[in-house]
C-alpha cells in the first residue's frame, strides 16, 4: 500500500512538480489539505488501490431514468446523418 502524506495548499502550490514526481515514481499518495480539511488526493495514475468510476456499484438503480436517457443519446448518435457532401472538403 502506498504511503500517504498530507500537504497544505500553499506547500502544494510551491512544490507541485516535486509532489507529482513523488506520486508517479515513488508510489506515494498525497492529500492536499486546507486548514486541516482534505481538499484533493494525488494518487499514481495506474494505482490499482484507488477505485475507478467504472468499478463503483450501487449509485443508481438499474431502472433509473439516467440509463433511459443514455440509451436515447446513443441511439440518436447511431442515426446521425453526416452533413451534405457539398460542405465537405475535396
């Protein structure tokens, strides 16, 4: 598991490049805090310990309106007709 360090916002602004290096190459996690309150987390991009949005289950029920809206958008994209040929570059 990656080491977690807390850094205040002012320090993060001064040394962002160094912090990114520690996260990317040292496999360290950094929590940026403002007045002791966590504001953001810097974690390695390929860190398997941090969940991706795709792996989070349970936020919406299977019959939520959101999924119907997404299906409509996808169907509309598949039925989209390209612009007239006279507008395309030759």
